[in-house]
C-alpha cells in the first residue's frame, strides 16, 4: 500500500509539474505599413508555437485568448507591424497575479529589431481592451511590455481596464496618437467575488505622447505610475485635459515621471499637467519633473493639483506627500491642494520665469463642498522657490482659509514681485511659521505687503527667519540649479526639529537642517554651470562644466536606479584652483535599461565633499531582446529576467561586486520567456551581472537589500 502522505505529496507535485508544462509561448508576425523591409508574414493557420511558424493577426490572438493558460506568452515580432490591431476583449480566468499572461516581443530570424507596431485607429475602438462583457467578474494577471502602440490620431484608448481587472503591468511601451493613452476605469454591476476596482495597475518606464484627451485617466488601489514620459497630451480641450488625471484609489504612487506640454491649445499649454481628484488614502507624488517652455503657457497650465473635482460625492486625500518634484515654468500655480488633511509638501524645487501672477504652493486653491474633507495640519517645509517677472499678485507660499496646526518652515524664496508668504488665518491656527528665508527684489514683500521685521512684529511669525541672497548656484535657464553656494546663509539655518529628514537628492540631513530643498555639507569649492546626460549608442554620456574651482581634488560619479540608493561608478580628477571654465565628460558603460539617476560627489583636498543636483537619463536598449532584472532591488536575491532569443542556449553567469571582484558564477540555460536567477547567497549590496552569450556579453545591474 502506498502511504497516504506520500500519495498526497506525489499528487501535489504532479499538479505543479503539469501546470508548469502547460505554459506555452505563441508567436505573431504581420508586415503592415511601417514594418521592417525584411519582414515575413505569419499565417493564422500555423500552430503559432514557434518563431518559424507564427500566427499573423491579433484577431487570431483574440480568438484563442480565453483558452490560454496561466504563464502563457504572446510575443509579437520585432520589426513587425499590425493594422486594426484591437484585442477586443482581453480577459482570462486562468491567469493570476503570480502567474500572469504576458504580451511581449521576440527577435525574428529575419532580423527585426524595432518594437512591434500595433496600430488601432478606428474611431471608438480600443487596442488592449481588458474588459469582460456584462456584469463585472474578477480577473487578474496580465503584463504588456516592449510594444509600440499607435492610435493614428483617431484611435480611442491604447489600454482600457474595466470590470475589475487587477494586476495589469504596462512596461516599456510607446503609446501615441490615441484619445487616452491608458484608461483605468470602473465597473458594471458586480458579480460575486468582484469589488469593482481595477487594482494594482503599474504603468512603468513608458512613453505616452500626442493623446488628444488624456495621457493617463482613472485609478484604483495600489496604482503605480513610475519612470514614464508624458508629452503633448490633452490638446483637444483646455482646462479639463491633462497629462495625468488620477480619479480614485488608495496607496497610489506617482513617481519619477517627466510631464511636458499639457493640453496645448494654439501653441500654449492650457491644462494642469498632473491632476488628482476623488477620495484617496495615502498618495505619494515624488521626484517628478513637470515643465513647460517659457512664454508658451496659458492661464490653466498649473503643475500639480490635488483637489476636489466637483464629483458630487465626498472628496479629499489623507496621507498626501508631495516631495522632491521639480516644477519649471508652469503658469499661475506650481503645487495646489484642497481637502488634504495632514498633507506634507517638502523638498520641491519650483522655478517660474513667465511674467504674471504666480502661486508656487497654494492651499487651498478652491472652495470645497461641505462633504469634502476639511484641510488641517498641513506641513510645507524645505521647498526652494525662484520667481522672476512676478507681479503684485504673486504669492510664493499661501496656506490658510481653514484648519489649524499648520506648519510653514525652512523654505527659501527668491522673488522680484508680490509677497513671499500669505497666511490669512489667526496666528493660533499655525503651529509654526519660522526659519524661512527670502530674497526680496524690486517691490517684493515678505508677507501682507510688509518687510520681514514688520511681518514678524505684526504676526509673531518668522522670528528666526532671514532676508537676503540665498546664493543659488545657477537658478535660471538652462541650469535651474537652486543648490546653495558655500557661504549661503541658508546653511544650518533651518528649523531644528520640524525640517524634513532628507533633502531633494535623497541625502540625509545631519545636525541642523539647511533652509530649502538642498542640504549642503559645507563650502563648495566649485561653481557648477550645468550637469547633463544623454544616451550615446550603448552608453550614457555625462557632461558638466564648472565656472571656477578652488581646492578641487575631483569628482566621484554616482548612479542609482531608484534615486534613493546611489553607488560610485567612477571618478575624474579636478583642476585644483582655476578661474576659467572647465569641461568634464564621463562615459557610463553598461547602464541599466530605463531611467537612471546620476549625481556628482565633489571632493576637495581636505576631504570635504558635497553633491550636485541629481539628473536622470532614460536609457533605451538598442537590441531590446533581453529585459531587466525584476524585482530590483531584490530582498530575497531571487530575480527574473525576460528573454526573447533567436536561439535558446546555455550562458555563463558572472556576478561582480563594486570593486570588480568576481563573487558568483554559474552556467545557466536561457529559455524563451521568464528566466529565474537565484542570487540569495550574495550579501546585501550593488552588483554587476554579466550574461555571457556566444557572440556577445550583456550586463545587468542588481541591487540586493
């Protein structure tokens, strides 16, 4: 007799083994307009299970999609192109968050390298339509990546999620020419097991451009929009159209995106670039770059607005954090909030050179309805604000109208007009307004049309604050660098207990914090004119220029994939003491795919050092057939790599630490699809992984925490 316990585990193992075997990769190739000239058309009569026998159409994919198994892959040929490419109803109850169905690309034998182009330009038709018909039924587990989705100017939505479709990851997509780039909407009436939300959507490392209504619209719990580029979305209408419009969801993250040209009408941006309406708990808006061109803005081209949208139901955000964002030349308002109790607005850099009235930080920006959340205990701290061509109605920081327990500390403002501070509540409604600094040029006032001394005497505010020149490094175009120079009075002058714990660059503030977004470690021996980077073939090229140097030993170049954990990747010798411009370049080899962050650590001959502002470079892999490790950073050391090869083969895997020492090596078979690597034996740290193929080596960076 077979023991029952043995039989149970044997049966369980058989189930998992069978499930693993069921995962299949399907290949699709069509050669519509825009395809590689060497493209070879597939055939829907093929079995589709080999790159040599691909299907042709997305109609075929739609017809079989409901029968796919968890873990199956549908791969489109690089260099291929599809017209009328709609995947009409994408839902599958076999898929799961842990074992999703994946849409991706593959490298065909005829040599295509460009992202597959899927075009859907028919009016009222979506491309990826994650919708089940009728009442909402819960489904989950989809990945769409490495594709070029085009709407031709008339297509409806590139990606639509509706009726409780959860765990959709959209990664490394180029989306253009639709009404809405990504629309994450609601649901019909609910069947059992459905909650009506499209939760855990991730929009990562993608480009969304030229969508006439919205770049992104909608929301859901655990929504994440990160490392994306938005440009020229919303041009069909002013005011109501945006690059990003989030309308619902708790625990939402909008981080490290670039937003440009929002709702451009007659050549001028005329819509808020990033809008959040609705009812939310826990919202993080961090590290975004929101900008417009000088003089090319209308009256509605605000930067970031988190406020009620007049839905007729209760609205507001609890747990709001807006930090580390750079806003340049938006119009009328930089950051605006309403109905956001306990909000924290910190370490933002706001630069305005457009003529007119401007509110750098405004709360509240509108009257709320009675059922919207009241706003109390708002903290505005360690922001750096530079305003030029300001008129008499300009207010750098305005916080009032309702609530108590408000804090406005450690902010630095330089303005040539208007008032720096507007606090229209009774003094007792503010917990602290102090340790700020302001440079008042021309007819500018500290607050209420008063000088600092008169303001302090009449209000009792800003008793430890400073009026004077903050000595920004290079505040105007093109550098926009509000890092304080060495003798700046902002250094060690911030609020001793209420300042932010870290600065704009992610550096820990030690001792007494500086006023403003940046934390200086001492006297800067250099004047940095600019620091920039760009992709150059397979590398990233960094360039910077100093106007003068004093006692400058040199620079260490540091890199990060998340703007929080930086590692040294090289160094360059300085020029000691020099009073002329010096140009520096550094070539970053083997950069990670996606957005990389760089900063300079400047070191003098006494060993003192300071950091430059952080810059970002969006690096796109040229061959594109090998993905990046994920999750990265990894806590367990076990990571996954997506691979779409011409030939499956064994490779050598070599792992080096940051000193260049080989710490791990093995031989591993690389199959098409998801490949798993176990680096759990490695200690926490930064590593470079070399994947040795027959004809070339591929490098990937890895962080183990």
